[in-house]
């Protein structure tokens, strides 16, 4: 039996930028990620140019391209950085043991900026193969982590896909400016939906390949 997410054959592999070679270069890289994140969130990805990022970071455009060869690569790395920053402060071990805590992470305020960036990236990915490949890279890693946390289910791949889809939907609602429901009620509603998924999986046999 196999439960794995297939990678589209038409999608090229994402190539991240090489790591900074010096502490000074690492500091510049961090400043670029921070500035780009702020601009993408405030103005939207399509409205921001590499020249805008260079100007806000007080660097030349050539210096920006020395770190990131395209705006699409930079967007993917901004999201990767945001996820890594969040992972450092969130106790995912505790979240696995406490389903309500884990579900709250899907819509809490500290993850809002990342969700908004992902909405822009998803739109860009429709016409930019590099962004699409980068998102696939990020999402396969996230999928694996959620799947491992849901390994007790009959079909953890489907559960992981559903949880990620719910999180993406929350980001879509936020990007449209729709009011967010009461956090406790939202968590309870999502928990009920996931419990329904668990119950449904117990009733449906998983096909053997």
C-alpha cells in the first residue's frame, strides 16, 4: 500500500539561492528577506519590483540579484524564511498532543502574514514555473510533517492534504478582508470537521496499489 503525493511531471525542480558566504552577506540576505516580506505584504507581490526592494533595502538592484536571481525565487525564499521563523517559536510537539492547539495554529494571528504571502504566491504560480516549483517544494515538506503528525489515521496523506487546504482557504478569506470568526468557535468548528474526516476514514478502506 502506498500513500504518497505525486509530483507533477511538468514541474521543474526549484533551485534555492546558494547560502551566504560571509556574516556580512548573511546580514544582507536577512535584510532583503525582511524588506521584501514587508513590501509584498503591504503592496502585493505583483506591485513590487526588484528595484523597489533594492531601494527600500538601500542596496543596488545588482546587489539584490546577487542574492536572488529572480523576484519569484525571492518570494519563495521569503515564505520559507517566514515558516522557519514560525517553527522556531511554535511547539509542534505540544500541538500534536493537543489537537485544539494544533488547529489554532491554522488561523492564529502570528501566521497571518505567511498565509497572505502564500495567497500571492499561489496566484503567481499559475504563470510562473519557478514559483510553482518553489511552492511545491515547500508544500511537500509541510505535507510530510502534517502526515507524520496524523500517522495514526487510516489515510494520513488525505488528512494532511485536507488540513493544508483548510489553512489555504483561511488565507484566501483573510486576503479578501473578510472578518475572521471568533477564534475559539473557529477552532471548535475545524476540530469537528477533522473529527468527521477521521470517522469517515475509519469507514472507507484504503486501496492497495
